[in-house]
C-alpha cells in the first residue's frame, strides 16, 4: 500500500482545483494589456504632445549643432550671415497652449518665412503679414532665382550631410565628382552649407567651374561655405527645391539625413510621374544606402506600392568617375521633349 506520508490533498480555492488553469472572466478578458498603452514614437517613447514638442526643439538644436560641426571641421568658426528676412526676429509662442505642454521648450530663436507661410494669419495682422502678400513674395523669390540662375544650361545638384569633415573619404569623393563634372562644363549646385556641399563647391572651384549655392533661411542663421561663387538666398524650401530640379540634369546623393532623403524621393517622384526625364539619381556610397534600397525592394516594391522597375531609376556607386560618367552619358543622350 502506498504511503500517504508527506502527501497533501489538493487545495480548493474559489471553487477551482489546483493544477487546473482558471478560465478568465469576461471582465478580465476586457482589461487592456499594459503593453498597448497608447501610441509610441519610433524610439518607443509615449507619443504625447510633450514628447513631440521636446523632439521638435531638440531636432532644431541638433541640426544647428551638426551644421556648426561641419564648419568647424573645415577649420573655421560658423559665421552668422543674415539672409533675406527683414525686420524684427520674432519668437514662436503657441497661440493655443496645449494642456500639460511646457511652452518654453516650443520657442525657437526666430520665425522663418516658411513657418509664417504655413501658419494661418491672425485677423489683426497687417496686409504684409497676410497670405496674398506672401504669395507675391513667393513669386518674387521664384523670379529672383530664375534670374540668378538663367545662365545655367547644364548643372548637377550634389546633396549630402553638412557634418561631413574634410578628412572623411566621402568629402574627397564629392570633391572629385564635382571636379570631373566641372571639367565637362557642368555647373555644380549645392545647398551652400559645409560638409558634402562644401566639398562639391570646392571641387568645382578647383578647376574654375561654376560653383553655385542655394542657401535657405533657417531658425538659426548660417553662412555659406567659402567655395560658392554664385549664392542665391531663399526664404521658402519649395522655391529652393524648384531651383535644384530646374537647373539640374542629375542628382548625386551622398550620405546625409532627412534633407538629403527629401531630395532623393522628390526626384524619384517627379520621374515616376513623368515630370522630368533622362534624369539620373545616383546614390553614392553603397554601404550607407544598401539598407534603404533593400527595404524599397522587399517591402515597398514587394507589396506593390511601387513597380519593381522603379528601382532601376536609382544608380548606386562608390566610384567618382563612374558617377560622373553616368551624368555625362545621360546628358549626351538627351533630346528635346516634343512639347517643349
């Protein structure tokens, strides 16, 4: 007979025998799980107004820091240069304060013209602060850009990080690409800043080519790099972007951030929609761009959001001569559009 020493009877608690998994009640089923406690940012933080406001503030500050780093890496101190806005610099103070938002972290040193354009005018604003007046300003800026760059018959826009230092291999590659293209009569167009932009302007100037900078008004004032010969200052990002496309026969994209990515997809969208044609988009630096291209292939094209052949609009290389030759060949193959 088996001994009962040390054995215990199964305990009964709330009518459920031990060892039997309790069935959750309808109330328990309806309880939300702690992991699904609201939307998150890409880094996993709660997507609250406070978090977004701080991210906006920090983003501007870090963008300024990277730009200043680019100037210092080239051996000079950033020199503030007033651009095109006139009058008193205003601080941004939200007209409708959000609850639980620290207003102080939403202030930036000045309102840019882009930001003024995107805000609805107040009833008490004078005419020069209204949208019809700004529309005339936009038009005047377009005319100014067209006038300043009318002499450019073939050009190449080169984009990349402002933070890239002169001892970075990509700086040397950008300078070499620009030099090769300038020797073939191409104007080199950049955003006029330090880093990759400076390298490209410098490469053009090395051989006496056209070195053009399209500067933009920012919440912090930034000076152009010293290798720009033709400098055009813009208030509005979209006007500036129009100049990049209008006066370029190709985009060469070096490693960079959001602004660089913006130019990549701007060009690809215009080509895809038939707005521009015979326009090479060259991603320089295979290792940097490989992950993005893999995602476009596996996810975006894989789900039918773009055609697989759309990826043939992108060229990747690590060779300055190869990049320059693609631009030269594409320009040689161009023919007038029948409707132009």
